[in-house]
């Protein structure tokens, strides 16, 4: 495939990708687009030219500030729109209307791509679960249920923000080491979690279960996900019902949803599962995805330092298994729901997807580019996560999800 547009060979947003997002060009008019190189194809403008047929129908859909109604049209329609854009980009000569249909991606403001309904976070990396388990239970790191089912919890969607949104250091209750009563304080152990998340593309009815072999039909696409975590708040509050205020102060998503179709070339087999999963979780074939992941920390204006390199293929439980498990009790899902993987750690140091693991609970500081080091995040640090699939001549990337830590505000509740 070749295009009349000039696209750099290492661009995440190649002709093979064509992810969907919501952007505005500084005019305060959020609308749908497809990223290509440093450009955005304005889908409402493209609809107006009749590129997708039914001009008024598609123009109205693409002028909305979220993609939910578009996604709900179903994969035959969303895939056809992508194909039409691809054909338009591959025309032998620059189309006359190119100027009207393209926006500048480098100056565009990106919004949340969907109105997120329910949000679930899984815990599907065996390396992450083992690392965290070891810190608390050296002899028995994995709890007995872990290899039987994809553990998860219901999170909160109201505080999910698009890449670039700063994150304020939260306050909460913290139990200082060796003490018996908690203190009220700003978190001192602010952390990131390197995750991928999928967006639901098809509703189910209450009582219906998604079969593991059909699960991909219900997944529209994927984004990068940073599940910001206040470890000290989390440690005191999580027993017995799990994560709460140590998590829901903010989570960040990358703005471009890479459709599952674009990730097909990167499908790969997952790790061998022992014990063999129950039949409802038995996903045959290549259900994992080979997507390289990295995390960099930038201290103030210093050069960013890559602190973690991992890969989505390490996940023990696949997205198909997560979705089959989530719905096996009849729990219904809706277009725009977001389901995150849990921290994706790899098998060795340098592949761990959180500061908690990289610094081993704060015992081993991680050096940064400016000569400083970190156990957890400091005010003014910016965390940047990237992800991409790559084959000879083909790159499909997610761009980035970034967020800067802002200092805690002064609190009227401090002693
Ligand atoms: Mn998480």
C-alpha cells in the first residue's frame, strides 16, 4: 500500500493502523477522526463528500463528541469506514478535497474517545501478581484462585482522563510502618501501572454470556492505560473488599482506539496455562497480542528515561478469557465499557510495569536521566507510556499516554 501523503516510516499511525479518536482543532468542536501519520482525517468532513454513502447520517454520527453511536453500528460498518478511508489515502493522485478533509494531528486537542460506561480492571499478568504477592507472602506469592480465574475488580469511570491531563497527588489515610493508627496525609507512594485496555463494541443482554471463542466480536479496539495508584493509601484500605480510593483519583487512556482488525497481524499464542482452564475459559488458538510496551519517566524538563520495557503477550489471561469470565454469571456489557488488563510485567527486572515492582517496594531506587533516582513518583514527574506492534514494513502503534504529577493542594483537614 502506498499513499500520496508523506508518512514517516516509523510513525505509529501507518496505513495499516487507522485508529479512531475524538479531536478538535482549537475550535472547541470535538468530532471523530482517523489518525494517519501527522494528520487526522476529519470523518465528518469526509462523510459530507459522500465517501461513506448516506451523507447526512454519517455526518451526524461523526459530529458527535464521542464514538459510542458509531461503534454501536457494528464491525461491518466500522470496518467499511476504515477501508473507505484507506482507499481514499491510497488513490494514485492527491484528491482535490485533501485539504478540506485533513487536520493537523500535532496541534489537535484530543478528547476521551468514548463515553466510558462501566470500567473493570483485571490482574492478569502472572509476573505482576507473583511479584506483588512475594512482597507480602514470600512463601506463597500466588493466591489459590489466581490460576483458575482472571481476578478483577470494578473500578470507577468518572475519573478516567485522556492523555495529557495532569494528575494531582491525592490525600488519604495511610498507616505508617510499624504504627497501629493511620495518619491523614498526601500520598508518599504514588505509582503508575502499565496496562492495556479494550473498549466494548457490542451490547449483551442481562443474563447472556459471551462465549470465549466469540469474545473478539465484542471488542472494538484497544488503548494504552495508566492505572495511577497510591500504594500507601491502597495498602491500608484494600482489606477485605479490594482497591478503592488508592485507585479512583485518576486513570489515563491514550486517545486513539486501535481497532482489533489492525492488530490481527500481531496475534500470538499465550503462555501455557496450568491447571487447564474450565471449558468456558478454554480459548484455543492465538488469543494474545505481541505489542511492545515501554514506560518512561521525565523529571521536570530533563530527558525522559525508559524505566520499563514489557509486552502484552506476557498476559496469562487473554482478553477473550477476561470477557468470557466477566459475563459467565450473566453480567451484561455495553458499548463504551472499558476493561483493563492489570499491570503488564514481564519475566525479568526492567520489564516490571510499576514502580512498586521496579523499586521492589521502595528498596531499590531507579536511576533517571538527570542523575536523580526514584522509588515512587515525585511532583513534576511526567510518566509516558508507549505501545506498538511491528513486522517488516508494518508498524501499528498506539501513540502515547502521558500525565504529569502535580503537587498535593493544601488541605483544610491537615493537623
Ligand atoms: Mn491496575
